[in-house]
C-alpha cells in the first residue's frame, strides 16, 4: 500500500480545487449529498483501475446520486437492528412515564434502567460491527454496482478475507480520517468544513481503491461492475 499518496493525490489534479469545492458543498446538502457518496465510489473504481489522476469530473451527477443512494440504502439495511433497539428503548421509556409513582412503578424503573444499559450496549456493539465492515461494503459496491450483491454477506466477507492485513490498515486509517481529521474543518468555520469533509471522503476513497486492487487478485467477484 501507498498510504501517503491517499492523502495528497487529489492535489495533483489540475482542477482539484474546483472539484473539491463542488464536492464539499454537495456533501453538506441533505439528500443531495448522496451524489458526493457516489462520486467517492467512482474514485474507488478509478484507483482500483490504476488511473494516474483518479478524481472524476462532476459531469455525471445523476449517476453519482443514484450510486450514492443505493450505497446509503445498503448501510440503512444493516442499521435496522440499531433502529429497532432505539424504538424498543423509547417505547419502554414511554411506558415508564405513564406508570405513576407506585411501588410497581419503582420496580419498573429499576428494570428499565437495567434494560436500557443492555440495549445501549447492544446498540454500541452493532454500530461497531457496521464500522468494521464499512470498507468492505464500500469496496463491494464499487466492484458490483449492485444493491443485492453488496448486501450479500459472502460478498463483503470475501473482500475482508482477500487481504486481511491491508483491510485492517485501511479500516484504522479511514476511522482516523473520517472520525478525527474531517471534523477539524469546524475550527475554520464553513470554508474549512467544505474542504476537510470532502477531502476526507477522497482520502478514504483512495484507501478503499487500494484495498479493491489488493483484493482483486485474491478472489473473483460474483458480479462484476459493468
């Protein structure tokens, strides 16, 4: 892997400033920001294919939007257990609020406190699971362009198994970039957020592209992106 190039490759593009600013603005607009996600998918494909300048043009907005929407839906499906746990916790809290101040209400409150801790732990564990498989889901979608193929456990598990060492490196670096470096733009107010958030997407996209290239020789995807 070439880790350093993932942080700087975008600046080699002649139109890097324009492309990052467009992506940064788009990434801040709800719903429209699916296109920024789809743009990153294309970055993954370009890096995997060995293009010297992987930054695509913003000339296929509709395609990027649809691609990003499908990928978002993949993550949403995997997040269903978290949504259900949150609803369950909220319903239990609502029941507790109508129980009054009787002795049975105190017992119910104690039971709710224990259950709430358990549900929070389960939610955290499932969220961690999604975080761990997230690069594999991204790479799998970039390879297939298919909602169903990306949901398949065997598909994204194959990406992880193909090169586990590289996968762990990419996972840690992407967590660092998206979780720590991207939010630093808040310090520089709006301009900083526009730049750093989308830049973080592009860094992760390059890392995922390198992962896709490393995994490509180790297994054959069941459905190739056309």
